[in-house]
C-alpha cells in the first residue's frame, strides 16, 4: 500500500480566506504548512470572496458530512447599474443600466427574498451539469442552463448605501445559497441591474470570526509544531450535535464497527437521530439511533496523533 505523505494531524483550522485565492489552493497550502496527510473544507468560497473557511484535518474530515447542512452568514455589497456574467466583479459586463435604487425602494423588496425562495446559480459556479462543472462550460463559451433551486434565507438586512451607487447587506442563509445570485435578483426586482463587488463570509455553522486565523499569520510561523497551536479540537464541531458518553468497553466495540444495544442504557434519543459517541471527552464514533441498536456510521482513530 502506498505510504501517505505527511504526518497524522487532526482538528479544525478556521482560516480567514483572503480575496483572490481559491478554496482548493488554501486547502493545499495549509496541508503543506502543517505537513498533514489529508484535509478538506466544509464549503467553497469564490476566489473573489473572503472570510471564514473551516478546514478539517485527518480524522476530522469524517465530520464534514455532518456539518454540510449548517447555515452560513455573509456580508455583501452590490454595485448597482452593471450586471456581469459571473454576478461578481471578476466577470465580464453583460448589461448596464442608469438606475440606482433608493434606500426606501431597497427596504420595500427585501421581504420578498426571505424564507424559502428559488434562485438560479450563476453560470460561473461549481454546479454540475451532466457531470461537468458549470464554470468549465462557461469558460469555453458553451451554453449553460442551470435549473432553479430552492434555498432558505433566514434573515436579510440592509446595512446602508455607499457613494458610487453601492449598497451593503447582511444575510443568514442555508447551504447551497448563491449570494451572487441573490444580489443579482434583488437588483432585477428593483428594475435595475447589479453585481457583487464585495462578499465576505462571517460565519459557517458554529465557526465565526472569533476563532479565525489569517492565512498570512499561519505562513509567518516558522516551525510546523508551532503552526499546530492554531488547530481547534475535533470535538469543537459537536456543539450542536447530541452527545452520548460511552464506556471504555463500548468505545472498543464501536471502533471495531460493532453496534451498541439500547437495552443497556436509558436514553432520550429518537429513532433516526445522529449522535456523537464520546469516551472521556474524546470522539469515538458518530452513531445512527435505531430502535434495536445504535449503529456506528463513522468511527475515529485518533491514536496516531
């Protein structure tokens, strides 16, 4: 079996991604900086965007799927009067309009963009069409027809307008929301055109700016072991997940892929629920609660740190 390069490194690194660099580039760079065997992120940020990019390392990557549906928060600025093919300032201008909406007009339409709504992702997006990324098709000049999707906007706030025909917003939304499309659609509803000239993610699930680290800061640390001080424990992401304490014997069973019997304990979990099994504060497995057993669906081996 081919030996994996790097060392076993586990935990979360919450990077403040700078503008102008892609999420995959940041993932690859942080893997090298920590000399880690593997890592992955919880949600792509466009190269033109900045903000919170949670990166999981080692065994912690197994938790990514359990955080995939978490809400995200963004701050964004719309430049009125110009629409681009990517719906952001990196794209090519496709149409222009002289109208700049007033604050009152903006406030009047925002309720229409709250709750469950439908939107069409931009042509320059990671959406797959017949197995191919939309942005690959768009870059080659091929026609891109992306179907509408349903998303949820939990909160949308108008922050204020700036000189130069720009306005600022904050949004809390579901997974799969394209904020670029949201800005474009708000502009069209107002009878004008618009694209995002700024986009910053301020929260991804439980991770917010209070735990971020600048990519530059990580790069300026000389020694690998000192860079690891910025890692958060894998268990950090369990804050909103139900936890079940298990014994040493039960932990051993789970690590061997064996289910636990619900008859051996009192519990208040519901059938179909996913819970985290923890032994002495350390994550052992993610379990699916069933009427007849607690089945491990992911097990974690942190012994090689």
